[in-house]
C-alpha cells in the first residue's frame, strides 16, 4: 500500500497486487493509509474457503473482504470494511459458545439447507457461511458475485492461489492468500477541499434523514469504530477474558511474564 | 468508457467520471466494453433516491449499481451487474401488479418497518427499498455501505449531485446522475493468456463444487444472460404484452406504424 500511494502521487492512480501471502490483518488498515495523503484507498484480500456459492453446499470461497476509505473534512472519513459473507466465521463461534441459535440466512448445513445450528456451520467441516444477502430470494448471489470479484482482483490478477487452493491445506507453511491495493489521488479529479466538503455534506444529509421508528441515529461506515478508538485511547482497550487467559498461558509457555499495567 | 479504454492502453489503468448525466442504461454494457481489449472493466452509477440507509425510513440513496467484467478463455466472461439494493423498484411493481406479497426484507414502510405490502414501498412516496442484505441482523448495513461507496466514486469524485439531489426533483430536465468508469489492462500485471486460463479454472472449480440438495447447477455472474443472448439471437427477443401495447400506443401518437416482422 505504501508503494501504491507513492506511485499514485506521481501517476494519480495505482494498483498493487500481492501473492503467496498470509493473513494480512484488518483490510481497512491498508485502505485508511491513503487518507492522510488525501487519497481514496481500496484494500481487498481473498482468504481460506468458508463461503458456499449460491446453490452450492461446500465452502469454496473466502469471506473475501472489501475495504474502501475516502477522506472527509470535519466528519470522520468514510471507511467501509466488510466481509462479502453475511457474517465472519467468528460470529458463528460466538453463538456456538453462547449455545444460541444463529439467525436463518447466515449459514447452511452439509445438504446446503439454511440452518440455525451454529455447530453445522463449522470452519473446515461440512456446511458453510452464506454470501452477503443470504438466500436466493434475498439475492445472496450478489454477495457471491462480490466475493468472486474480490477473488479475481486478488488471486487471478496476481497469479496467486484461488478458492480451495487457499488456506488450511497449506498450513502451517503459508496460507497462500493474495491481496489487491489501490490508491486514487483525489486532487487529479477535483480540488481536495471541494471533495472533502461534499463528503461532509453527504454524510450530514444521511445522518439528518428521517429515522425508523425506535431508532435515533443513522450511522456512517467506520463511524462506530472511530468513536471506539477515541474512547479506548482514553479508557484502554477492552480485552475479553478468554483472550487474556490465552495470553497468560502463551506467556508462561514462552517465559514472558504477564503484567497488568495501569492506563497512562 | 471508450476514453478510459484508450487511456488504459497507454497507462494500464484509467478512471473516467461523468456528471450532470441521465440514466445510462445497463451498467454492465460499459464494463463489458473492456473485455474485447483484454481489460477488466468497472462501471458504477448513482441514481434517483429509492433506498433507505440502515435505521432510516426515507429513500435517500439510489439503487447505485456495481458492474465488474473480467475476460475469460473458453468460459463466458465473469460479468457482475448488480444493484446495491436487495431488488430494483421494478421488481416491487411486478409483485404489486400480480397482487402478491413481497418477501420480508425487500422494503420498508413509512415508519421504517419491514413490510410485505408492495404498495407501501413506492417509488417517490413514503417507504423505501432496503440495501443488499436487508435487515440489520442480516447485515443490510453492508449493502448500505456499498451504495455510499458508489455514491462517492460517482457523485463526489466528479463533483456531481448526490443522494436526494439526484433524479425526480430535476425532471423533466435532467436526472443529474453521475457515473464512474474504470479499465485495467490485464497484460500490465501478467500475460493475458495466463489470466484467462486461471479465470476458466476458477469458474470450473465453482461449477464443479458440490450442489445443495435439489439444485443441479451453480451459476457464474453473467452466465444466464450470455445464454439468453445466444437463445434470443436465434429465437428473437421476447417482449411482454404491456410493453408491446405501450409501443403500439406511442407509435399511434407519433404516427409510426407497428409491424410484426418474422424473425430472419
């Protein structure tokens, strides 16, 4: 993404692809790198197969996220960072641990039927996540199409591994995922100050539009996360107990002591 | 898009934006123009407001389609062409005419509640279409985010009108929509022949993956449409009766005779 931004400074638009990579963390991290250069940033990656195509029953597509970041003026930047499945696999695990049913439309069992049992939508086993939209009638094939678009821009454009070639079969060596990065220099299209002003106006229009009964606020992509960052910078980053326990246990194994430090 | 493709021949990547435009027809038409030049084509447009943001109740966003086309070898090209709402407004009208309920999750009434009554999801009136995904629990905010991404790339990057500024208020002058076109020269990344071979392999892998119970085929984005073209080129383009009647009535008004010609 750094390369991409540097090239876009000279050439206005740049794309970089990466192959034979591992999990790259948060897709939005890379897209957001473009913001401080007054650029639009895009970051995509394929991932290990967890999603079934529409009318399929096996996990052959990754949750292939799309991240898109656009600079703003007084408002928070617009930062979309979304899996192209309805939910990521971690969400299914949370429901399984809570011993709760998952909503119909998140996942399918090993016959390809929609299931409310989180255990039937297991990572690596039979069953799979559903693409954004869910069922056919709710246009899940659009989410499936977006997932394949990401697969093409990441894996096929770079010549990396695709679909079921990615992930677990290669572990513990590498996941063999591919990424796509893009930077667009706003100033090549119009003065950045005008672009930012219009982003602010658009966000204001959205936020001031009429609310559904029982709702008092309309959110913009990335807004909740920016508010969390602000809160956490003051109050510390909350970590759930199982993660703390895992950190302590890994620390013991590696001889690294665990210390609780007060927030500075 | 022609400009875009010509520029991409020299520069490998090109983006063109358009503002103060009218309905541009089929988004996929422009994306597909890139295919014969062995390029990836992208075409986006904003449109008159018909979709409510998540937690909103008014139509403030267009159905803002995304089209993405990638060249293939022996398989049909991959051509995604999708509204970022669950369904377009025309689909609601079809259910209204058939006096049938719409599936829960396609549209909301004027309180912002999901409704199954197509009359409550009217174009220009209260009520609105829902973004891809539908409800909050089914991650409709992702479709909402994609719709705004399209709005930014079309309206904000070009300096055109956005959201509720688009469409009906300006009629019958111009709709004031904005478009985004992009062409990516595959050969700049890897030999086109290798790219096409991998697209074919990926499509084969998808099509040969296990089918859900009761399904015998997995489709690829654009495949049904390519098959329709093939069929229609032989058998003629089917036109529904109300359209024929409208053509006859408009013909009479304008003094243009209506003739039924046999298929050549």
